[in-house]
C-alpha cells in the first residue's frame, strides 16, 4: 500500500529549520520533495559536523569508556554490516534496507531490560559514501530535517535555472518557501502570479513575522522570536529569562505549515483549487503563548519558576538522598492525599485543611514544597521511585541528554547520509497502515543533473 502522499510533488525553496521541518514531514508521508538550494547550499549544512555515522560513534564511545569500563554498564554498540555500494564510490540502491543495530539503551535500575525499539530506514540513491579513515560527520540540524529529499542546486540569478524552477513548479502540487517577504517576487516568482498560472498549486510561505505588518521586514531566527513573543520571559528561573533549549519557534512554524498544507490538499480534492498559505514563526509562538497571555490579562501574570509550576503545587523537582532529581506532578486533591499519606508517611498532613486544596497549597507553596523535599531528601532514588510507582503518583527523573541517549523508551531510526548511517530519534507518529520508510539525506546538488534532464530534457547546462 502506498504512503498517504505518494504521487505528490513538493518543491521547496528552503533553508534553516522551519521550512525543512515541514517538508521533512511531507517526505516521510510519501511525497517527492525537491529541495532547491543555492550554489553554496542550505546554510544549515554547516552549523556543525556532529551527526556522525554509527561506526564512528561506536568507536568514539568505546575509546571514551575504556578507561572507566569497570564503572560503566553501557556497552559500545555493535558495528553494522557494510552497506551496498560502500567504499566503491557508489550509493545504496533505491529501496534497499539497512539492518537495524540498536544503540545501547539500558533501562534504569530495577526496570526490565528490554531492547529499544527501532524503525528500519530506506536509503536513497547515491546516499551512502565513505570518506576514508578520517570519518567526518554532517550537520545535526540538516540530517534531522532533510531525510528523503532530492537536492537541486540552482542559481536563480541565471535565466536557465529560473526556467528549470518554472518547469518544475508547473508540475508541482505544493510549493514551500521561506525566503524573506518579497524576495521570491524579486526572483521572478511572485506568489499571486503563481496562483493564477497554476490554480491547483498549494503555496506555503514561512517567515519570521508574516508577509505584512510593522515587523515583516525584520530578520527572524528562533531565539529572537522566543524573546519577541514573550516566551523567554516565562522560561528559566527567577533570576533571568532563558532560551528554550530547542528551536521551538522554528518547529512550531514548520508543524503549523505541514498541518495547513495537508488541510489545503484535502480541500483541493473537493474544490480543485489550491491555496496560498502564510505561516509566521511569531504567530506560531504567540498562539502557544495563549495561556500565559490570558493569565496576564486576567491579573495573574506567570512567573519564572524553573522546574516548578505557576498554578499547581506540589509540581516540581526534589532531590533524593543519593542525588537524583525527581519531578512530581500532583494534579488533584485526591492525589495530594495519597502522596501525603502513602509516600510522605504523614496522615495528619493528608487530613490538614490548610493543604487540602490546590489553591491552599499554592498559597503555602514554600511550606508544601518543604514537606515534600524533607522526605525526598531522606530517601534514595530507587526506594522513592518504587513508592511513587506503587501509589500511581506521576513523576519523572530530571535527565540529561546523555540519559536520553540510553533511555529504554527511546525509539530510533537509522538514516543514510553522505558520511554514513546516522542514528537519531524516530518521528512520533506510528500507524498500523503502511510502515514508514525513511529516505536518505542528500549531498549538495546530488540530484541536480537528474532533475534537469527530467524537467528540461535536451537543455543540458552549458
């Protein structure tokens, strides 16, 4: 059975994160995505070189852990078998599969040692090449967001390259672009003209602040929008605003764009008409800020509280006797009584009307948290988490990225890149329909000649 978007052609004049996030989801769903890059490439290709192949990562882990092997329970991952075409200057054949080799994901102490789940990738044509003994990685952002796409290098100052883009757009179902407002028109592809010329085309423009308004011309990057939207003001501890540690404004805009494109494609099935969609990072984040804004306008502006909740108590992180940070979330007054009596061992506290409701506990947040902290601080992590589990209290360990890398719940996919196969977290959506097959990350311009021959046959580049 084909994937949901099989047969659709998507053209994306994209860079950085927001638009690539959108088109990555479209590619995962089966669309053919042609990524148009400038001659120097999407600048996200050069953010870092930290997406390293599994073999290189395994060697690095082994070298790093050998001196402390006696103290480590984490074994180095096994090396994968050679891939088709590896070391021969060729790529993997289209549709070939890579055998999954899980990275070590040992569960926390006391938990079942089930192997992590993993989804198989599909490597695209020309995707896997080995660069020799000195393995070099790709950009983490680029590898994350550009699997399954074809890379087409165009210089849109050249008339022949403009002609090629025009020829592709004439056959496209979706056009995504995240150039600054007005830039696409200056290149000769005004969106209103494209709508008239190709009425079935779904066009999605992603920008920082939108196509109009006083901020439309401003440059916008993720942390700038975090600051401008007010997100940074409610993130972090009391001492200062902070950046959310991942590119949430970019991701929010990209996912909103994906959602809007799917809706437009469904509408096109009924009406036959495409659409022109505009998504801004600022709008995406402002919509996420609805609750803090409503609270502010209702007279209770949220405060920065680190790992605590402005409206609920106890809801925060507490340190155990052996140094683990355990975050608990009490969502009802019944749960509070269970926590007080069964975990804190204090029947009187469970019955005390001064702490009986969330409103009262928030008023007495300092004392509420102190009661919890005293018991947690006198209990080791294993005993505490067992008691929390037995009494169905919501909790989480405050993990570092290193803990995520070996988390027993983490699912991974293997994706072919120009440097080799890279492992990273699987997309969240799972379905009992056609299994998803994740394509390769393209090298810069890898598909240019093929696409030129397909859409402008007989017009080879001079």
